[in-house]
């Protein structure tokens, strides 16, 4: 039986470190500087040696790290991880927000003495003129086993590893950034920490492995006072000059994307969409923050209408619900974009796609999980990391037009993520592969095909005739 104990001193010490990192400099740093986020996936610290780590990402500006696997050393004997994804997002100002996350899966530490299915570290913070808040909700460790024994992780819990080390799960804390004139707070979380208390596995005591770290802070930054502009002088009556009326410039929105000219995100509401059936819109490793309502200069209304889900170029983008596809096409802001309307009338906006699937056709009925397109950075996102801009427009707010969007973050956190679904299972037609088979797993989904097996390789015109026949069949 593996013993369990609370690790209050360690958690308190880490909270003190975070407090020191922001406290001593707070007298000289602005509130804008304190709205920031940071994350990393894996870090290995070895006394007297260089160790290893995934790069750390920080914001502002927003940054994301998406990788395949991680191993240290090269054979993964100290730690190996099947996939890593991490990101940091921050928007300073009068409605300051920041968030960070790290997702690591299929983890083996010290030759399998510690194994973990997934580690998720999430932190977020917000602050405005009235209040501030921060938390690390959504952080989790699943499938933890120590020397072959499954254990149940909890916040700040310590588990011994033999007589040579220990594991700590979900260390987290909060730090106040409040001043007399400005509200603020910061949260941090470390998903998993493994530390050697004695020499072991060829490594010295004090060696530490950290998996999944996220921290986010926000502090309200009052708007700078701007001197009022002098009032223009008007010609006196009787001067013979007539007042000219200038026409208002038309909105630059295209199709359904027509924001108003008011800088006004809707209230922070999370209306129920339907009873269920929703899935996460990105297939594969991804990372996202909570930036809804943040300032944006690329739309007339000036605020972010959705969330940006960062990932790899070409990752499949899925229909979040059964519904109808519409407004498939290009605009200068969203690039290749489309809309999906579910059976209850709620609408969902996908933007910055690199390409569409053959099923992305106006008025096409699709099922939840259908591949509609692929992740990219088209439109005004051409200089940013690859991501999906995703919006939710509940049927009850459609009367507001494009500005009737709601904060997607809580929905995205709740919807089923299809990252671990096998490609063969998604394709449907492929025969199952035995768990004991040595055959490689499928790495792609066939969305369409043209049979050219009837072409004769010795006849130069045979392939052209076969393709023409296939094209006529498709049109018919």
C-alpha cells in the first residue's frame, strides 16, 4: 500500500516563490507588465548537469508549442512522453485576461517506475476595475501508477517511490497582485513533480522532473487620460456657407460577419445549447486560452468574438454537432472560413482554414465529428501560428447579428476531445487492427478517391480517359 500525505509545506514554498517573482518588482513594474502567462510541458533538472526541457512559452505576445514526443536522454530512460502541447495567452488593459496550459500524455519516468496517462496543467486570470480572479481549474493527472500500483492523485498530494524519491501531484497556488489603485491576481499549477531524495538510476539526489506547468496573472490597467480635442469652429449663420453632411463609411464586414461599430462584448453568459452531442472542433494536439472579448483592431467593433485554438498545420477540423454547413468561402479577415448551424439553430464560425474537405459544401447536412476542413492561418492570420478561430452564436442571441457571440471557453473545456480516437475508427470502413499486431497504425483519413485501376500503363492516353470518366461519374 502506497502511503499518502499532504504536501502543504512544498505548496506553500512554491506559492512564496511566485509571490517573490512578482512582489519585489511590483513597485517599478506597470499593471500591464503583470498581465502575463507562461507554460512548459517537461523540465528535467539534474544537479551539476545540463538536464533538458521543452521550450518555455510566454505571453504577451501569445505563443504556442506543439510537439510530437519528448525523451531524456535520447533513449527515454529518465522520462519519455508521447505528445506535448502547451500555450500562453495574455491581453493587458482595462479588461485584462491571461491563460496558460500544458498537455502531456503517455508518460514514463525512471524506466517505468512512474507511469501516467495524461497530465493537464491549466491556469487563468482576469482583472478589471471592480475585481480580479484566478484559478487552476481543469488541471488533472490521470492514469498515475507508481511501481506498478495505481494511485489516485489529488491537489498537493505526495506519494513515496521506494526509499529513494517521491511524486507530488497538482501543486498549485494563488498570489495577490492587488494595490490601492489596481486589482490583480496570479495562479500557478505544476501537474506532476518527481524528485530523487537519494542517488538512483545513475542520477544524483536532488534530480527533479516536472511535467506540465502553467501560470497566469492579470492586473487591471487604468486607461490613460487623453486631453479632450478642441471643438471645431463652425461658420456663423448668414455667412452663405452651407453645412456639408459626410456619409458614414460602410462596415467592412462580409456576409454574416458584420460587426457593429460599438466596442461592446455581450454579457458573460453560457446559455445551454442542446442536450448533448457536441465534440471538440480540432482533431489532434491543440492548445487554447480564454481571450473572448479581448481588444482586437482587425474588426470594426474592436473585440475578439471567439477563441483561437492553436495546433499543427493541416490538423482536421470537425463539425461540433449535427447540422448544416453554410457560408463556405473566403473573406479578408477569416481567410477560408465556414459556418455550421446545428439542429437547434445555434451557429458556429470556423476561420483561417488552410483547406476544405469535400464535405464543406453549402447546405450540406453533416454529423458531429465530420471533417470539414484543415487548420491553417489564412486571412489576416498569415503572420500568426497556425490556429482555428472558433465562435459560438446561440440561437437566442442571433438577433444581435455577428455581435451575438458568447464566450466559447467553458464549452470547449466541456466538449469531448477526439485526440485519442483511432484514424481507423474515424474512417469507419477500415478493418480493425489487433492490439497485438505489429502493423503500424493508420496515419491519415481518406476523404475521397478516384479509381484509376483500369488505366493501362502502356497506353499514354489511358490514364487521361480514365480520369475523364471518373469526373463524369462524380458529376452525375
